[in-house]
């Protein structure tokens, strides 16, 4: 009699342990998705803020102000955050990080991989609702003042748990988008 109750308890524990393990992996996946989403949102917000930043002309100057961080590529292949506290340790002559460098710096803070411009999937930058417009360098005037800049990040998220891919597919797309108006007057 006592032996059969121990066997019954082991079977009940085994059945309930499967459900608990599935719940555990589901909670781990949910926490990871939330963490990555916060990182992507922060990166797009900071990059759009950099892109919309306006430097007014010196007083008495006839030259227009500029948007020094309003460009896509930066050609930067080293640390994406050389402008963190401590000045400019690399001695780079351009103290204004571009949009991609700003995104990569913030992704680095969350231990996420650096972005890839356009295809296959990671970073998309849209200026003034003009498809295909790329700015390799910052404009020398404030031509884009009052227009839009959209910074969009897309990340393929792979699941840690084994049962979710059977239910929703092998990956999820996590998307973060920040829209700002480019400054200037």
C-alpha cells in the first residue's frame, strides 16, 4: 500500500514538473523580450535625439546653424561609445556621433549586437519621409529643419524555451521606432 502511494506521488510530481518547467522557460523568454525591447527603444530614442539636435550659429554670424549629428554612416569600426564621460580619448576630430554610432553605443550598453544599416534587418533611418535618402555626412546648413527623422530598429529574437517555437514560430521580431522633428530656426 505504501509503495503504490510513493509511485503515485512521483508520477504526479513528474507531470506537474513539466508544466512548471514550461512556465519557467516562458517567463525567462518574456523577461528577455522585455529587456531587449527596453534596450532597442532607448537606442532609437537616443539616436533620434542626436539626429534632431540643432547647433545655432554664433551670435552675429550670418551663417546658418547646423545639425551636426544628422547622418547615417560614421565609418567607425572601434568602440561605438568614444564620447562617453572622460572626453574624447580617441582624439577623433568629429565629436558629433552620427545616428548609427549613437544607436550602436546604446545597444552596447545593453550587451546587444551592433546594428546593420538597412538589409538584412536591423537599423532603418528615414529622413523627411523620403524613401532611399541616405546622408553620408551631416548637412552644412539647417535645410532639414522642421522635417521628420525616424529611427527604426528591428531585431529577430530567438526563444530560450523549447515549446514556444512550436506555437509561434522560430523567432519574433522586436521593433522599436522613434520619431522626432529636426531642430533649427
